[in-house]
């Protein structure tokens, strides 16, 4: 097989979901736990999830 016949496929690509994609499609009783975008104190947008009180898991 020649290199020019090969097809490169990335297996680590991701879609960028809109910030409110989960919040609008889940019962209100679970909305504090769904993934959502928040801006941290440094101005960086981060996905957080499973918020309980003032603590959230983050990615």
C-alpha cells in the first residue's frame, strides 16, 4: 500500500456542544446536576456538572 492511498482518520475529535444544550432538555429537579458551561474567575469557560451546593465537578 502506498502512503497516498491511506486515509487518515482522527478518533479523538469532539463536537462543541452549545452551552445550554443539557439544561433545556431535562426535568427541573435535575438541572443543577447536568453539564453546563460556566466562566471561572480567570475568564476561562469550563464545563461543570453534578453541582451540589457551591461545589461542582469540572472538566
